[in-house]
C-alpha cells in the first residue's frame, strides 16, 4: 500500500474514533478515577476504570479536546479492557516510545492505536495523543 493511501487510512481511523468514540461516558462502579488536562491546548479528560483481580474490566472517558486527543482516549480505553495492570502499563510505555519516534517492541499489538504513529512527526500534538495514556498510567500506577 502506498504511503499516501496508508496515511489516508490512518486519518480515517483517527476521525472515526474522534466522531464516534468508543467507551464514552462514566462508570458508576469504578475504583479508578483520574482527571487530567493539557494546559497548552485545553484538552481535558475524566477517566474511570473498574479494576478487579489485577485486570482492567472496564474503562470509560469523558472530556473535551482535539480529534487526536479524543481518538487516542477512545483507542486506549478499548485496548486496555481485559488487560492486566502490568500489560496496560506496558502498552502505555510502548505508546510513549512510539510518540517519541523510538523503537517499539514487535510483540506489542496496538490495533487501531497504530494510526496515531504519525503524530510523532508533530511535536506540538504529542501531548494531545498522550493525555489519556498518562491518565491511565497515573490511575493504574496508584492501584498497583
């Protein structure tokens, strides 16, 4: 597939998650709640997760922000459901590496999240993409 078509596919995936986010809302029964914001651009996230027996059973978010921020939150909450805390934190570390343009372990299957790899070319947008992931790390790190 040509780079132009691949870029278009990635843009489509990001816009789909932004317009129709997965896991939008607040969990009533949760044991992890994190509020974070990105003061440089105004992105805000309220993340709730239900963790039982070291496994992220559910994850939801509410917030406001750019399409990259909201798409990233949608993708992240979808990806971490069913993962152990350690697995979710490993994904967060790999995502951070991807945003910094560093090597990412080939065993990491990012699914739709891979569409955000191009954000690394735009340093001003990296904080938008990583906001939800930082919130998840903070919440799970306190639970670990």
